[in-house]
C-alpha cells in the first residue's frame, strides 16, 4: 500500500514524521526529493528492505553500489 505523506521543512508535523519512521522500521520504502532527482530510501539495517530497493533498481543486492544518508 502506498501513501503520500508531505513533511514541510519549516514546520514538520510530528505525526507525519512518526508515520514515516514506522514505515521504515517495518521494512517499507520512502521516496524523497533531493537537489536533482528523487531518492529511494529504506532502513539500511533491514535486509528485506534493501532487497526491495535492489529489485526496483533491477540489480543484484550483492553487486549493488548504494549510497546512504544519515
């Protein structure tokens, strides 16, 4: 199931942030804007979530060269 959750930088909604955290903790993926394109994110400690990202990108997880953001 997909959801659209908008979080405003200048006044983030605490409930929206908690929802995104819950999605990530449960192995879900998020799409977020960057300076140039949209990024696809997940919890890097969740192997199943990483497999989902690799599948979407059409690559093997073992050979993936993924970036992470803190």
